[in-house]
C-alpha cells in the first residue's frame, strides 16, 4: 500500500474522502448558483499544498494517470456529440468560429504583450499557448445542467477542435521562437520544414491510431446485446487509447475525440445510444477526482506573482477568444444565441496550456544569449521560467471563471432547463 510522506495516510482512504466530501462540496455550490466543479476545486485547494497538504506534490505526480483517464472520457464524450449531420446543420459557422477565436487570440495576446515587453520571443510564446482551451470544464457544466440546444452542440465542437488547431499554432510558433534564440547566438536552427512537420505528424498519427482503435471497438461493440457490457468495452478502449497516447506522445484529447466522432458517424444507433446512456454514470466520479486534483495543483501562492504580464495575458486572451468567436459566428452567419454567447463558454484553460508551457521550457532550455555567467542561465531559460509561472497562475483564474461563464452563457441562451 502506497503512503503519503509526513501523514502516512493510504491513497485509497484519500480517494474515498475526495469522492464523498467532493460530492457534498459540489452539491452545495448550487446554493451559490455556481457549477459543482468549483466546489471540487475548492476542496482540492484545501487538500493540496496550498491547504492541509494531504495531496502532496509527490502524491499528485503518482496520481497523474487520473487526469489522463478523465480527459480521455471527456474527449470521447465530445466526439460522440460531433455528428456530421448535426454539424452540417450548424453550417460553416463552426469552422469560422474555431479559426477566428484561435488566430484572433494569438494575434491579440502577441500585440498586447509585445507592446508591454518589447520582447519578440516572449510575446510569441504566450500568444502560441493562449488559444489552447480546457474542454473538461465546459463539458462538466454541460453535463451537470443537462444543457441541450445549438449553443451546446457548438460548444462541444469548438472546445473539441480548437485544441488540434492550438497544437498546430504552437508547433509553428515554436519554430520561429527557436530560430530567434538561435540567431542571437549565431547558431543555425534545425530547419523550418522539419520543425513545422512535427505537430502535423502528431495530429496525423493521432488520426491513424484513433481510426484503428475505432474499427476494433466497432467490431466488438456491434456483437454486444447488453448495454452494461458496452460500458465495460468503452472503458477498456479509452484506457488503451490513453496508453497509446502516452507511448507515442500523442494528443490525448484529439485521439479520444476522433474515436467518439468515428463511432457516432459510422455505427448503428443502438450502440451509440448505449454508450451515451452509460457514460454519464461514470463521468461524475471522474469529474470529482479530476477537478479536486486540478484544485490541489493550483498553488495559490503563485497568484501574487501574476503581475502586470499575467493581468495583460488574462485580458488579451479573454478579449481574443470572445471577440474572435463572435466575429467568426458573424462571418459564418451563425444563429443569434451562438453569436452572442459562444465566446463566454470557451475561456477555461488548464492542463493543455500547462503541458505546452512545460514542453516549451524543455525545447528552449539553454538557448539564446547567456544572461547570468555564474549560473549559465540563458534567455531561453528565463523565458521558460516566466511562462511556467505566469501560465500556472493565470490557469487558476481561467479554471474558476471559465465554468461560471459557461453556465451563464447556457442559461442566457435558454439551454439550461
């Protein structure tokens, strides 16, 4: 049995406590008219290093598989909502919204931060991470309040697909940033084409892996008569997909979302209904564990380090997403509800953004001019540290405000009964 240092409390006991206390914390949020996941996150902060430190940093590292599993199921449930016939009814507006909100956010964050810092590499890095969203918060709110309607469908599509575009934008920008840092020291970069192909290769492999898994799932799933058996098969295949993503360093969200999409667009109605009926039984528990651990990850001490840079990032990212999504909806001639409220539902930012900032730190480590001769610290190291600290702190803000605004948007659109 694994134990926590200092406290000697078994992991299973912690899990049981999180599940039961988290359930009541989430339930009581309705009195404050807030989504349940805010309650789970508050519990996480209390149990994490910012509170009583039951969930130590060391323990969270060991439990990293739980957020991965939860994101796998979230991504699958997004994919299952992306029926091509339904998307056709929503029209090209979805494509316009995704393109405008992603690139609009990239451009605005870059301009605001460049105006503030006059640092080209730093501004580009923040701009590249800004479009990445956290679908778990949006999906949790939709599921909790059983939202139904065109805005809900549009939100599923946007938070699902903009991660793919976000990874491409990040990949392209990383090439340019590396080039800037290497040029400072007179070193030739790895080559534009080679580095650009990397994120495209990741997305292509995600598609191939997802398609192969979907085929095997369909062959076995069609033979099942009992809907409970369908749930067991689904859990097994999501775990396999998550495992392949870790093995091949693929996007977990993209891969599982494509599996859901392939299933909903190719399989018989009874199989799809069986999955959609049974998944909501599993998701509430995963949401409690996922968001409590997310809350434990939020080091509240990081908030004071936000500073002007963090505040400008929060402002420009929010402005980029809301105005970009609205402009995309106007250009795509989307209906009024989507036009008015889509931007409010896509502000959450967490795991993917922190993952990208960690990847960036690793990629530009030791690059650029040396700024501290004693420690050998370079401009690349400095940018990496600034980005990690700021993104972690701003994610606390976006993870709290994102779900609240999603709920407001769905309520105003009349899609929460």
